[in-house]
């Protein structure tokens, strides 16, 4: 963890170093991924099954008939889930759905004085594939956060792929898929699953877009199939930035910093405060909380390598630092958090006041937890309903409107050396 | 040009071949681009000037002081433009602005029965760089189509880069920049311009997102800097698909097919009709029109290699073909074009009726002419105001709301093995 003070002479340099810290080691898996994709494209189900047997350590008994998870298996998984977790998932799904319903966009059409009708309409994507990691990173909450907006958008076919290493499959993941209306579930993962979703096999029909988190192989595969299908953002390690004043509770802040840090050794947790006392107390509170945290090893490494406590003279004056960090998650624990929030330009999601820990947003707040990382909140948004829809513009001229607009189009076409463009207008006006 | 008939035995195969036609030869320029970017990142202005001298064949007299195009130069360029073209540009800018103003999104906030306030707000990107190609592909209409939506979104800093091979700069491009409120113009192009926009030099401050068309070097550079900055889609060769019935005018349709084909030898123009007579007449009309078209060489190659005329029994039954082609531009020339348009899921832009040639949309219709190519209308939209904004979600719980939601968040955190998440909630509830 570094401690910075905005009044220090070397602050600009130290802050720039914090901003520039490379938190991800890009594994070069591109050649392997290229081979896997080629294999699935040419070999279809047979290649997919062979890759899956090998990479998920399944026996020869695993065949193409086992790719699809049956409704009966989902039923059985739901029955096996603890009631408390199922209830919590149900509450989360409802709240996520309500929030995302408000994102449904409106169509538009207007006819102007010239008689030109112009507008657009939104349509859902025809199909979406949702990648769900296997093993310990197999999070039911992520299934909801990806599948519910797709369903709200009206995507008629939502497909989920999830690897089952040694045959293991988290029943809560299946329950989340059921709750959010996933239509098809396949037990495949890795680059081979991405290839199947992009190009299709005998058993898995291709989709229009692939979303969801994954390891380096999945990320490389998504980059590689982009164009053939749409993809969502490639998520980096998680981040939280907390703005807090002297009245904030250092133990609560420490808990929030560690809730990020426990995700990944490359996660980043930063506190910016105008209180030296809070800075000192929080540093101690983090150490205290680490002593009993189950994932302390991960959290400690993250906090040690990428954590920061920055003392500033004035929180308002610190807003430019926030905009440069462009955090995935921004917590504001001050008396009037809305005031500071209103000054921020770049953040994925903002959590207002001391009773809104970021973890509420991870699960049951309603907003999406898939958010831009690695400073990309400067130019991108969290996942939402619009990511599962697309806009088609519409234009209609009647003969009179074409007479009014045509000469300008002809002039511009000719000025750009595109006589064919000009002629396609002129021929209709006998010009 | 291929002629297909949906009643032919081999139609499915022939249509699949048309769909799968690779129209782009991907030049492998990635290594060169990587070197150029590294050079600009480490060398700043000096590297940028050296690259520009060499690649745009400018003399040693070209220095960093010449990078920025002055207001006086823009004034002089505007004075040098023909009045007719300027008037047409002005009309186009006004219409594009009116159309895009309707795309400005709304913020949202709602407080539910539990006392949770959740919503989002949209903010403009802090800065945008617009790449404009030089030479013959330097289109003033593209400047408007990129810069006007950025300005409507409220982007406070819009930067344009344009190469000036042998010092040449199209005065209409500068006029379009002036009309659409571009703030800074630099005479640089290629991967070196993209690098400067992404990482900044002494003279060019970095931007948050880079948009606009370019050659293979520009496309590769945009891909490479993605993440550091946002980028728009990578545009492929242009396409038109025309749906027309027996009443359509074959000469008009031929003109529209060639208006696409004249763009690029890799452009694609397709007619789908339920009239054998129209199919035959259009094939002849294309040949006739080619004899006098200035860009006939390009248009002829595109039509020969990628053009198609498809006869179907019934236009409504052809809609699945349209959705699979997912054309950038779809013209519908039938008695009731709205009816067919309502059945289409995948298209970038639809032009309704015989008096709406696609070229109207290229210039003065109002909708954006930057549209998804290469079947990507299955999962993406044309350029719009939202591409220059981003959404930040907001969440606020009061103590009572946290008590209501907290237990579910704790349960889900524990079920995912993230005890730190659970504790950040529990500590506030004394649980």
C-alpha cells in the first residue's frame, strides 16, 4: 500500500505512477486459442467434445449428447440449493429486472416541414451467448447480471456455457440461469465454448453476441471472434475508490477496501480523504480486518501491491484525481455525497453515503455489477439493456421532400468525387 | 455479379457462399503500426513530425509548430469553398444536428418501497479525436457525421486529425470541421496520428476516444490503442441491399446499386426482387449506367465480384435472407415499404420507398451514415450521440434500506465464497 499526500512535492509523479500501474500480466495464449477455434470450426461437436474431455478432465463417457444440461438437471440443482441462497437470488433477480426495465429505450420518428420522415427503432439481438466461468469463480450473481438485461431487452434466445471441471457444476449457477430465463445451457468452457457460440456446431447454434467474464483464454477467444459476433467489454481486475471525510467509520471503510481486494491479487482499493486521522485509522483497521479474513492471502497481496491511501486538503479539489482514476466503483462517504457525485465525470458506478457498501451493488441493489475497469469509465459504461439491443435508423422522402433535399445531396456527392451518388438522386428528379 | 433464384435446388448453398464472401484482404501491418506507436509514445512531437515528414512527403521545413491548423487557415479554406457546396454542407450539418438532438438520453432515479434510491446519469466523454483520411477519401460529410453527434453529446473537446499528403488539405473538410464545432485540428494522419491522440505529445493532448474511418494502418492502430482509449467500430467496405417489387424503376435501382459499388472494389450491392422482369431489366440498366460513370472501373469490379440479383417467390418470405445479410443499408422500394421494414430485424439503416435513394442518407437525410458493415448489424448500431456519452449508475441506501437488503447480500456473498463482501455489509448492521 502506498500513502500519498497531495501537498507533497512529488505527489504528481507518485499519483501518475499509481495511475500507470500495470495490474494485469497479459498471458500470451493467442496461438493456443487460434488453434482451438480452428479445431472447433472444422470439427464441430466432435472437436468440442474432445477439447472438453481433455481440458475439463472428463472421461471418454462424455459425448455430444452430454453437452446440453437438461431441464431435469436444472430442476435437481434448484432443489439442492439452500433456501436462503435461493431466496436471496430471487430478490436479486427481481431488483435487477426492475432497474433494467427502466433502461428500455424508445423508438423515434418525426416528419419535418420538407416532408422527410426520419427516426429509429430498437430491436433486441436475435441471440446471445453468456459465458460463465467454472470452479471457484463461478458466480451466480454474474449469471443474473448478464442474463436478466438480455431477457429484459427481449432477446429471444439466451444461451449459457459453463465448464464443468471434473464434472463439477455449481447448483446456484443453474438456479440463477433458471431464474433469469436462460433458454439453453451447455457444459463447455474456455476458448472452445467461445468458438462454438461464434461459429456453431451440430449441437450449439451460433449466437449474435457473446458476453460474460472469463480467464485469459476466454478473453483472447472473444477478441479473436469479434466481428463474426459482437462481444462485451474485456473486464480487468476490480477496483474501488472511496472518498471519505473525517466523520467516516474507518472499520467500515477497511471492510469495503478489503471486499475489493479479496477478489484478486490484481484488484485495486484506494481511499482518498481530507482527514489524516481517518487515513491513519483506516490503515490500522485494514491490518486488523485482514487477520480474520478467509481470503486474506489474496486481499493482503492486492492491498500491498496496489492499495493506496491519499490525503488531500479538500475533497472537492480531489475530483480531478477521481476523474483520472475513472474508478469502476466509487464510494462517497461524506455528509453530502450527492454534491461530490455531481462533480465527478468518470466512474462506472457511484455508491452514495456510508450505508451503501459496494457489495450491495454486487448483489441486490439493482444496477449492474458488470462495470468498466482499468480507467475505461472515461469512455464506456456498465452493462445494460442497450448492450442487448441495436438501433436501426429509418428515412423516408416523398417526391416533394426529395426535390427539396436532392440538390444539396447532388452537390455534396460531386464535391466528394462520387458522381454515382449524385446520379442516384438526379435520376429521380430528371436533373 | 451472381444471379440466384430462391426456387433453385442449390439456392441455400449459393446464398451461403454470398454471405461468406471475404471482401476484405486484411493487410498485415500490425508490426509496422506497433513500431510507429512505440516511436510516438517515446519520442512525442519530434517523432510525430519525423513520421509525418516521411509518410506525407513533407519537407524538412515542417516542424511541430506546423502541426496545428490555425483559425486563419480555416477561415481561408472556408472562403475558398464554392458557395453551393458550403450551403449544402450547412444544410447537412443542421439536419444531422436536429436528428441527433433527439438521441440525447435521459437520466433516471427512483426510490423504492425499501428506501433504496437507484438510477443513472449520462455524461459526455471529456474529449474525442476524429480521424479524417487524406487524399481522395477525405470526405467532408464524414466530418459532419462524426463531429456533430460528439458536439450534440456535449463533448467539451473535439479534436480532428487529417493527413496532408504533399501538403494538400481539402478546404471542404476544414469547412465541415468549422461548421460542426471542432476545437483543434492537426495535420497528421496514419498510425502516428492515432498514437498521438491515444497517448498525447507535447502539442496534442490525449483524448478519451478515437472515432472515424481510415486505412489498414489506422484500423490496426485503433485496435492496438483500444483500452488506453475508446474506439468506434472498425468499418468495412460499404453495402446496399435493395428489396424491390415489379413496380420499381430498374434505372433508379441500377443507379443505387452503382452508388454503393463506386465506393470500393470490395463494396457489395444486392437486389432481391419477386419480379424476374425487374431482375433482368436491372441487370441491363447497370451495364448501361456503367458506360458513363466516372468511377466505372471501381464500380464494375465491385459489381462483378460481389454484386448479386436474387429472385424470390415472395418478398415477405425473403426477410430471413435480409436478416442473415444484415445489410449496412437496406432500401425497400415497394408499395408499402413500412410493412416489410417492420419485419426486418437486422439492418443498419432502412430507406423507405422509391424516392429515398441511399445517397440522401449519406449526406442530408439527418441519420448518421456511419453504420455497421460486414453483417455486424446483427449486433451493433450506427454511430450516434450515445457513442460520445457514458452512463454512471448511482445507488443509495439509507440505514433502513441496508437493513432490508443486507441479509440477502450477506447470503450471496457467503455462497460465492466472498466473506469480505459479506462482512462489509454485516459490519454496518452489527451482524
